[in-house]
């Protein structure tokens, strides 16, 4: 009987097991992707207990200003009567009748036109807010410096300045021409020169410049100006005439600008047909 040759068992399985183990090691040591951090932010609400800055009014800043506290009375709308107030640091109320017998009046001094009221002085804030010398109450001695209002105004100014730059840079030159004419910019020039001169004007009054794009008067003024330049009408000292027939459109009162008079006339019901004809004639050019 032939002797059978026995194969060495187990080697392939062992190799497979090693491969699995190596894979497990690779998976275990592979670096994990870091997730992007979540940004959280919440609008800060106004804190009634935060510090306030008060300032004196007028052109001249006093070195020191002491606020009067003797016989200071104000109208209390909650009780519908006149009541006496005074500032006492050791009291919770500014109403004299509600203060204790140990109340001591504290000095209120503006130094070089400024007074900082700390967050732990709510009664001083109440006193200044109620005082008849406060501008908010019709007085003329001091006022609360609205820091947030100033920030908002400065921010709006900066935004408008940036907006006019974008408008002058990005708008088609044909959209800028009516505004340029309205502001007296010479439009018989290269587009870059028109943009440059218009930008200088826009920076001086950003709001007026921005609003001019939605103004019917701006468009009408530009159309009147161009109608005169292209001999559709003639703006003379005594009136505005059709060039082809020399027919009077509207009279110009002495001392008034003919273009302004004609622009206002075009925006009236009586001048609407004239305005339409001018626009039609310009469209044919």
C-alpha cells in the first residue's frame, strides 16, 4: 500500500491570522480626524448695573462742577406729585422722605466735564437721571454720554464710506452718469475720471450720494441736462424752449436756475408729457 505524504498543516491559516492582527493594529493606530470647533456667541444685553459716563454740556469744560442737591424737587409720575430727591451713598432710595434719619448727602462733582458712575452706585445713577439739570429732562447742565450710540454712528459712517466706494467701482458707468450730472461732475471725460471725481463728492456726503440713485429728481435733472446738450431743448435765461420749434416750454423766473426749474416742471403733472417726450428723444440718439 502506497505511503501517503502528509502536508504540513496550519501555515496558511497562521499567515491569515497574522494579516488580521496587522490590520487591527493599523486601525487602532490610525489618527482620528479632528472635528471643527463649534463657535458660539450671543449678543450682549444692556446691563443696567454697568458703569456710566456722564458729561457736562456747553462749549467750555469746567475744571470742577458741583451738582446742586439742596431743595431739588422733581415730579414723580408714579405717585403723581412733586417729591424731593437727594443723593445719599448709604441709602437705597433717592426720595428724601424714604431715607433714614442717618442719611448723609454725598457730593457729586464733575471733574473736567466728566463723571464716572460705578456699577455699585445705582442710587447715584437714579439721582442723575431724575435731576432737573439732566438734558433728558429738559435741563442744560449735564447729560449721559451714550457710548453705544456713538459707536453705532461711527460704524454707520464707516459702512457708508465703504458702500460708496463699492458703488462707484462696481456700477456701470451709464448708471453713474445721471448722478454725476446731478452733482455737477463733467461727464465729457473718460470713465475713470468720472468715477474719480464722483468718488470725491460721494465721500463728502455718503448718505446723499447713496440716496441719489433712488431719487426721481436726480434722473430728471440728468435728462434735462442731456436734452439741452443734444439740442432737444434750449435752456435760456428767460425760459426753456423746444429747439426745433422754438416753442416755450416753461418760463424761468429771474434769479432762478433754469435747469432746476425745468427739472421740477418735468416732475409735475403738467410737465409729465414734456418729460416723456424728452426721454423718447434721448432714446433715439
